C-alpha cells in the first residue's frame, strides 16, 4: 500500500480481544487490516471534495473479545421495509451459530418497541432452521416499527435479557438511536457491543455508496415506469407519472431513469424546479406533448417540497410530522397532477394523465441475487465485528471493500445526488430534459 | 351430438359465401358446424338458470364471402388497456396476411377518434413485419381512447377508406358502438363486416366466461397482495389494503384471493357491506387485529358504492361521469382508509395501514403464455368469421369451444359474481370472513 | 338440466354417509348433484367421438361418512415433480384441519417407499403451520420416488398407522397403484378411502383436459424457446433446438408453440416423421435455413422413438426400462443433432446448432396463479370426496366443473394430441411447417 | 488527488483533437482527467499484489478529433451471446446520433464475417428508430460469429465502407483481433479509431472487475440452482447438479453460490480436485448424502479439465478445438455423473441424480436493470473515446469510475478467482465444503 497522507477512520472497541477465534474460522483469516481508499465526491455531500481515507477492513481476526459459548445476540429491525432485511437477519444468525457457535440469537419484534414490556411483544428465538428460507420473502420476519424509545429502557431490557451483542438494522434515525443506546451502555460501563447495518431504500446514507436493497428497488421501479410508458403511449396526449421513493435524495429516481430509457422528465429533491414561466415544467410538458404526443414523468417523493409548502401556506395548512419525527412529505404528485390538468385545460389540450404509485410493491419484495450476496456479507462482517468487540459502528462496502465505520460518521450528513456530477448529467441526457426548470 | 332441445344462437351474415377458401386453409377445415353447449349459471347473470344452447362453432369454412385480394381490414382498439390487445392485433394481421392474403390491414389510431378527421390522427398500415414483436409489449400499439363518436361519421370514414372488414377490440361500450355502426352500415346497404373481440379486464361480459387478459391480470394482482401481506405482517397491527379492478364485478378480486392465500377480507361490488354495528366490517377488523395482529384487505374498486354515495350525499356532492359516460366510481378505498383509521383511533388501538393501488401495473403488462394463446385464437377466429361475411357479432370461448355470438347477446347484461355460487363460497372460505358484513 | 341420453359415471363409496357435515361447512353446501357434460373428442383418445356423460359433481354433502374427530389422513406424492404438488398438499391439510377438524394429517416421505419400514423414512405430521408457505416453493415437501411397492405392505402400513383416508398424488402408474391398494383394502373389508389427484406434467391423463402444473410448465417452456430463438438468430444459419417434456403426448410442445410464436418446427410423439427424402425433416430444414437464415425446433422428448429404436437396432442396443417400469426414452434430440450436423456438412452449409434441455427448470418451479387456484380446488374437493366415503376415484375439472371419476376410467387409456384436430392444425399453422414430414 | 507514486496507464490517440465538442454536450463536460485508483488483487491475476494506477477517466472532452458530420461508425459483435449486447449497441447508436450527430452508424452482421464479401451478409443501418426497443430482447440484433478473419481484409472493408470509427464488442479473442486490426490500420497510416467493449459472461477479463451481463447471468443461474435444490430434496438421496459457464474462471459459479444458499459443493477451474481417496469429492458426497439426504453441486464448465483429459487419454482420444481456436472443453459434468453413479452403486446406496445445464437460458436473456445501466454508460463512454480520437483501447469501470485502458493491458492475462481470497473463502463457507478435495 503506497504511503498516502490520508485521514484514518477508527471504530470503538469494548476492550482488547484475547480469546482465540474458533478453529473453523482460521482458514478465513486473511491479512486483514487497514485499507486505503479514495472516497469520491459522489459518496459524500455535494460540495465536498473526494479524498483518501484509511479504513479498518472488515473480516475475522485472530482474537475475539466475547466467549461465544456465553454470548447472546439480539437483532432488531426498525423503520420502513426494504428488500434484503431478511437476508441480513439470516446471515447474522447463520454466521453466529455455525461459525462462532454463540449460545443464542434472539429476534426483537416490531423494532425498538419490542424491548419495552409495555408493548407486550414476545421475543423470538432465531435458529438456523427457522431462518433458512426467510430470504425468499420480502419484509422482515421480526416486524418493524417507527418512533423513538428511551435508550435507558432499551439498555434495561438488554441487561434483563442478558444480551451482549445488539445488531440494529435501520435507517438514519435508527443509527442515531444506536448511538444513544451505546452512550447509555458506556455510562453504565457495560460490555455490550452495538453494531449497525444501515438500511435505507433511498440510498442516502453518508459514506455508503449503495445501501442494500437499492438494486432490487431499482429493478422493481422500472416495471412501474414501463407500465407508465405503455399507458402514456396508449392514449392521445398521454402522460404517465410514476412516484418513486426518495425523501431527500433522488437516487432511485435517477438510477431507474437510466435503466428504463422511456423516462422523459425526472424530478428529484436535490434539484428545485418551477412550474410556471417559459422555462418552467408546464411549458416544457406542453412542448413535449405537442411534439411527441406522450410524456413519462418520474417523481421522487421528496421533490418540489418548496412548491407544496407554498401551496399549503396559501391554504393556511401545516406540514405534519410522523411518529419517528420525520416531516410527512407534502404530496408533490397530487400537486403536479392538479397543476398539469389545470394547465392543459387552459391551453385547450386534452390530455390523459395516469398516475402510478408503486411504493410498497418496490420495497416489500425479496432481494434479488445481487442484493442477496451483499446482505450476506453485511451480516457476516457485522458478526465478525461484534465478536471482536467492535461497537458504536456500522458495516458497509466502499469501493468493493467491506469496512467498519463509526456511527458518528454515517449519521453526520445525508448523502444526496450531486446535480453537478457527470452521473446526474447522464440522467438528464437520458431524458432529454433541460438542466433545470428554473426561469432564471 | 345428442338431440337436446336447446335455444339456437345465430349471427348475422352479409350474404351467401360463394368464393372458395384459399387452398392453404383447406387443411384447416374441419367439420365445423354447430355445437351444443351447456351454459352454466356462472357465466350468466345471478338468478338465471344454466341451460343448453346451440352455437355456431368458430373456424374456417369451405366458402368465404369476401375476395381477399380486394379486401381491406381495419382494426380499432377502444377503452382501457388490458393485457393481450397487441396479441389480438398481431394475430389478426398475421392471419389476414399469411392465410387469406388480404390486400391490406390498417390500424386506426387512438380508438374511434381515429376515424374522425378532426382529431388529425393518421392511420397506420399493419404488416407482418411491424407487428411481429408487439406481443412482447403491454398496451396497444394503436393507442386507445374513450368516449362516443357518431356512427355516421365512422361509416363515412369506412367508406372513404374503402374498408370492408372492421375489427373492434373493446369493452361493453365499444360493443354497443359496434352495434350502432353496424346499424348504420345496414341502413346504407353496404357490405362491411363488423366483428368484435370483447375486451374487459373486469371479466364482466355476459356469455364470456373468461375475457382475454384476465389470467395475466390475476397473476400481477397477486404480486400486490403478497406485498400487502408483507407490509401488514411487518408492522404491529398492520393492515394492508389492495385496490383491484372491478367496477361492477369482483372477478379479479375473487380469483386473486383464491390464488394468493394471504387475503383476510375481500370486498366486491356484488356483495354490499356495512361498516358499523356488531356484524359490520370495522368490528370484524378489530377482532382480526386483536386475534392475529395483522389483516390483508382486497377491495374491488366498485365495492361499497352505496357507502360512498351516502358519504358524498352527506357532503352535498355529486357523482361525476367520464367521457365514455361511465359514472366515475366513488373512492371506496379512500373512504375505508378514513373510517378504519377513525375507528381504531376511537378504540385506542394503534394500527399501521398501508394502501396499494396497482391498477396500471396490472393492466399494462404483456399477456402471459395462457392469455397469449387465447388471444391468438381469438384473432384467428375473428378473421375467419369476417372473411365468411359474418357481422354484428363477437368471437368468444365457451366451455373450451370457440363460438360466434351476436353483439346483441353479449351487450344485453353484465356478468357478475354469483354470491350464492360455490365459487364465491370458496373465496369466502379462503379468507375466513363471514358471508356478509350486514347486521341483519 | 335437459334430458339427454348420456352414460352415467359413478364412483365407489365405502358406505352410506350418516354423520352431519360440520356446521361451518353448511354455508358451502349447494344443490350439488349430477352434472351432464359433453366430453369433446380432444379430451378422449384420437378416434373416439365426443359424447355426453353424467358425472357426480364435486363438493361437500349434507352427510359425511367419517367422523372427523376420529379420522387420520395420509398424503403421498409419487413420480416426477410437477408445479403445484405443494399447493395440493397445502389445500388438503388446510381443508381437513380448518373445515373438518380431522384429528391428524400425516405426510408419507418419498412416495410409496415411505410406507415400507425397510426404507427407514419417517412420517411427517402436516399442520396448517408447517404447510402455510409451501406453495411458494416448487417440488414436493414430502419428497417423491418412482417404482412399485407391494399393495399388501402398503395396506399393512395404513392399518398400523390407523389411517382411514389416503390421498395419492401421482401419475398414471400411481393411479394404477391406488387401484391396487384399494383392491387390497376391499379384500380386507377395511374402511379406508383412497382418493387420487392425477399429476402429470405431460397432460396426458384420459378424461382430464388440463392436469395441474401444465399451465406453469408452458409458461416456463416459452422462456427456453425465446432463448433458442435468440440463439438461432444470433448466429449465421443458427438452429435452436428445445427439448420439452412429453413422453407419449406432445401437449406441452404444442401449447408452448402456440404461446411463443418463434417456433418453426414442432415434433411430437403422436406424429411420426422421416428425416430423409424430399419431404423429410432435413430437406425442410435446409429450405428454411436457406430462405430465412435461422430455425427454431421444439421436440417433445417422446417424438421420433421409431427413429431412435431403428438407430439403436442398427447398433445392436436395447431400450432400457426405469424403476417404475417406464421404458427409458431414446434420446431423439441426440439423434437429431447428429443427423442435422451430418446433413448440413454434406450439403456444405455451415450451421450453428444450440440445444436447450430445460426440463428440470420447467417442472421444479412453483405453480403460477392459475395453477395455484386449480390445485387449491383439487385439494378441497379431494377432502370432500374422502370425508363422504368416496373411494377408488380421482378429482378433476371437466368443462369448468369439478367432478369425481373412477380410477378405472382415467387409467384406461392415455390422452394424446389428436393430429386431425383444429387445435393441432393451428399449431402447424403457427410454425408454418407441413402437416407431416413423411415422404408419401 | 494526493500524490501517490502510481503507474500511469495511457491509451493511444489518432492525433490532437481540434474540433470543439458539439454545444449540447458542453453541459456534460466535467473536469474529467486522470484518476488514481487502487487496483486490488481480486481484479488482477492470483499472485499479483494490488497497487495504485493512474487512469484516464472516461467522458466527453472540450475538443474532439473527428468531425461528426463526416463520421461513419461501425459496430460489430463477436463470440458467444451475453446479456446486454443490445443495450451497448443501442447506447452507441443513440449517443452517436443524438449527442454527436454523426452521419451514420452501421451494423456489421454476424461478427467479423460481416466484413468479408465472400460471406454475403448485408450491412444494416442502425438508427434511433430501429434500435429503440432492442434492449428488451436478449442476444444481439447484429448476429455474431466465432473465428478469425484476416485483419487486412477487415481494414479493406473499413476503407471501402468509409468507416472511421469501429466499435468491437467481444471477448478475449475479439480484443486480440481488435489489436491486430489496429496494427493494420496504423501500418496503412489511416485515421480509424478502434474501440473495444469487453464482453465475457465468464467475467474473466484482466483489469475488468465486472463485465457487463455478469449480474444478469448470476440472477438466472440461481433459478437453475433453486430447481436443482428442489429436485435434490424431492427424491431419496437426491443429487442436483448444475453446470454453469466458466471456461477458465469460476466467477459465475462462485457468485451464484453466494446468492443461492442451497449449494453444497462448488467446483471451479481454479481449484483442482480429486474424485477418489478419503479427501476426494466422492467420499465427501457420500458423507453428505448419508448425513443430510441430498446434495446440490454447482460445476463451472471448465472445472476438473485435468480429470477429463486423463480420462480421454486412457481412452486414447484428443481434445478438439473450436472455430475461434478455443479448446473445446471436456465434458466434466458427464464424467462426474458417470463417476458418481458408479461410486454410489459400489457403495450400495441408491441415489437420484438430476442434471441441469441452463447455459443458453442464462446467456440469451435481456440485461437486468443493473446491467442495463452499466451497458448504457459503456456505450456512451466508448463514443466519447472514439470521437476524441482514442484508439486501440477499451472502456471499463474500475472502482466505480469509468476509465480507458489499452487493449494490450486487458488482453495480457485472464482474470481468475483467487482461491486464497476472502471472497473464495466466503464461497466455501457458504457451501460448507472443505478448502480442497485433494488427498494431500
């Protein structure tokens, strides 16, 4: 490895690992150590420059921290569904059982609620037998829920249940909760490892180039786009509109646009747009409809929120917040459909607008082969990390390498589509739309 | 064939066929004649008894009416999309070209609009080359539209374009339009054959046990139901609701319920239901949620229209009508979601309700193998009928036999699910729901 | 029902049913009785004429024969895999448990072997819990095997295990075994009901228009044909050959040919063909290759067996027999590939021949929606029949009606493609091939 | 970019680009230049160490070399089929036409044969209209062929047809042919750019971490493995064997094993194995069958060639060679099936062995979403490179960056699975098999 001046990224540990790794894992040991990787600007926030970092490479180590025969793992899944959660659960259970022979792995039902007695959810013992087929099904066999729960009560539960390793599969909010739980564990001077596996169908986690389930989601999204195209071309002046996931980041919308070449307009949260005026979206749609007779529009759910807010304000309404504290997104597609219909009526052009919202059909399907392999590695490396006493961290894949990152790093910012990147420009070139729908 | 006293069903002809069928079709001639079939009550209207009929069996005949070398066919597709339209178009074009060597087949763009110069849609010559792959795509390559057009102007167009065979692919409204066009043709004493191929994703055409595209639609519908189940089991007290096609007949909802065994409640137009009261839907949902922790509800779009109308009335609103004159259905799923949320809030039970509306994803996909074969036969028999001078009729499959039926018969009534049939009872048994949600 | 002189088909019963059906099944009772159906020549043997029969309609009856609380069912699956076996198992278990509350249903492992202690296979209790998801997987959870086992030992096992209802899912050989088992039961004057559910991916059971799994098999077969077409058109003078199931009957080959319009030659067991001579297959292939540059050939595995036998004879070899006594089919595709290569080499034409044998990929997949619904009904009606004391019979669907047929009827002959039917002629018309490849 | 001492990789150019890039491409310009990437050992040959290189980053440049209005491109596709070829063709045609407005792009039919008049294949003009849907189909619309053609005659053809840009899509042999063609062009001092897009379903091109179509191939491969598992578990002592692509490199076998967790033994070319002896494959299979009752074996077609050669030698046979000079692989699966059957017969254990060879079904399908996006970028960057006058090079993606590589580099060696890597060890861990089947 050449000598590059690069920032070193280190994760926390519970203490020095002193127990020899189980024999059967010895063949898997490699000279795993640090890895020097260039993190390009695409994975970072727009505006940040790419740079080199030294990461801890994931993998089994000579010595582990926990005695497997006395270890008890817990897995909890939080937030919205995403293809591949069951694959990660399965991988953790199989690795912990077959490779490390840990005493037990239990599943916490319905997210963080499952730790709190007041919800009355039973825990669920996870064995190789009862997880062997779960990757053939979408969703999470553990169930999930949204919303905060007090870290103190969660750590109480971990103590009560004698858990020493906690795997948390969830999004940004869950990774922050993992951090809080770890702080509480540290305060109590307990030896519990907290390892996160970042889950976000929006693919918007900082330092995570591709979150699990994203590839599957794009595959399903293009089925909806194909149908929108069929509908749009099937009617005179047909407009097909597809709403895709993407609260703050338009990755699914962009990638699906590249994959299904029928998209004529794509709208994402990172790129504001105007409806009116000569360079606005509506004038562009008119031109497209008059020229080509049909149009397919893909809208990330978080696009154009300023427009929705303006509209709500005009009607003196507030933007509500969900149980996890995420602002409930304004209905940009509802607004667009209304405005488009109004506009073409004014222009005396009969259009046929068909709207497709495939969201749950995208996120509830089983992982495809690509995501399946990815999830298996994420689960295995999460177990290696935990057994080695690593904590307050996540596993991810960066530039084809699996590495460990501190929770503090991945929760610092949200990854977004860089609208100046050649990637985004390729998306625009694929649709043929102008760089912006802004009048000046 | 035994001697049964059965009603004979005869279709109109333009005159006596005198031209020998092309030689290459001779091997396909069989002793095609009449066929005596028992039409069971399931294919008729609820209340009607099954009975025997004698039908004209579809197929090529010794003599044909039109001279192929002077024949010009037109195909028009009307109404909503449905899997298999392109298969039917392809089959007609191939059969007319390869087997009969007709002079030309042209495609009318965007439904009946395409006949009227004022819309400015060009016609489109259909050749074996340009239709060879179209069955791999959903929708209709000709485009479609809704709404009435004056039969006189359509017949003017047929005259102007020198068409002597018109194939009309469409639903109930289109079959009625076909009838009106035929009346106008007869009035003018012209020799133009009008042959319909009934299209309805709702599977609700009288005397047509299974309309093309239905099997494909059910296959796609179960993907949505599977996702609804995943969502429902993925959250505490999860309710997954899927809206399926079925304006007046719940066939897709019923068949999909049988096919995907996760449905717990199915609601169809034929079976009214109540929300409130001890036997109402809401009380049943509460019991189900408390007992099992989740519930999957499948709703045909035309279910519970009395409830929607009552609600609209309370808010002093009218039910609007679309371009084809079909009443725009009230949003039963919107009403259900609202009422369910209100009810569980009152009951102090936290639920998570996920709603999936897959409609365009169901109707815009290509036909599956089963429908593909069916569409090919429909197209071929439509050509045989037309070349033989049959008119004012449709092709369909009854009890494994392809037969010709008069337009007047299939437009007389709408086929519905018989809620007293063993079929519907099997559907209910599959969900476990009671026979009705009516209080008494 | 009109008065038709029709042959009545009656199945055996163990005795008069005297026990009232469980209350929850009462709503499912309908005026189930006899049904008068025209059985067309397509379902019979070539040569037989269609005629009317009176059948016993399947369904629950007022009185049942067995006391559910004392009933113990067994399910056994025999012969090759077929999509939908797990669906039938699931349906039987669910119906027996939920609707009749039978004491237990057990699964016999690995076909008839599972009854014989010497094989050492354990039985497997089938519960709603352990069968709830099995329809999502292909194959049979019970395992299967081929080959005869002595009926006496099987009835010994039924006695030992206290089974009073035996469901046998299998092909022609299994239905004959069911008959033999029933004869032994009768001889011992025992009260055990034997109910068959005919399984054959070849769709060749007499009086069974469409066996379960056939629709799924065709759907998968066309994927292979599509690939063969891609390969054939992807190389100069490309020939793509696909081997499909069909030992004695070419139904899958024919139906797949209709469904995937790229097939240029289809060869089935029912239609002998010659390789050489001006009207032989090879001369036709040459013409096709020179005219069009590619050719797709679909071969049912049992086609051209006379050619293979002739070839074997010339090499002084014998045709072997498998464990079930079925003659192991000669490798017609091997012979064809050899002869085609030789022939074109002689003709100095370079060809590229790609061979696809998708068999296990076709038969091992889960049932599609259509077959899933069908299997569920088959399972339910099998349970109704058995509980009512019917025996020595099978359940099937004839002309959209589920009926009971004696084992003796369905095992009498094998159903084949009628090469004079309009169906087969439509298949030939789809490929463009001549009616035969016979020189005179 | 930090200062790392890294080897610089430069590609050839025809001369200095002086023509301004078309205006509409200006927004796509970015500060594209060099990129410093760590090439890990996985992408290189086993034994080589990972190291840093400086690559030319792909993308449009300020100045181009060819005047688009006078440019004529040709595309040729060679070798075996692979998912995504049509996507690459489409992307090149669209980019050349819409972005650069090149005068024409023509397609050469059936590989290098298409250049030589003696084969009589016509060329085919490629337009946006006739390529717009081709990505929905597998294979190559241009056809392909194997085998060498004289570079002189090819360059004669390029001259005759006035081609100044040649895109070659093909495998290792094709890239070597591209090199030879370039040498001939240089000798004649012509200005023709030769740009390769490496195609290999085996994923075995040096310096190319993932070749296009690989992801799709793995997705299809797991369907076959799933069926093999169903077959293996469906029979007593069932063995399911799946043959996958991989002449010299077992990437598909390894990745599919990771993706479909039912594989119990995987055999690849990189890891020799023995059949006999206590540590040989056969003894392991026996243990597995006795312990678990079934076994799924995945075999890369190039595995165990030493065993096949030994067997051939014992029978005094030669290993033949195909038209492209590739040795025709010995039939390892045939050998394995024979040896396994013999062995278990000797051991008096009845087994059921089912063999699946899905090869053409894997390689002839359309690209999935992931490969579709990849192919689109490959095509676009190939056009950018060619228009800028780059030549004797290929486009590839390395560590998430698209870069240009000299043909000499990628044809130097063949990429193989490193059997000491943690990747391969994860594959073995997934099957549970020992590191080798070698006795000592």
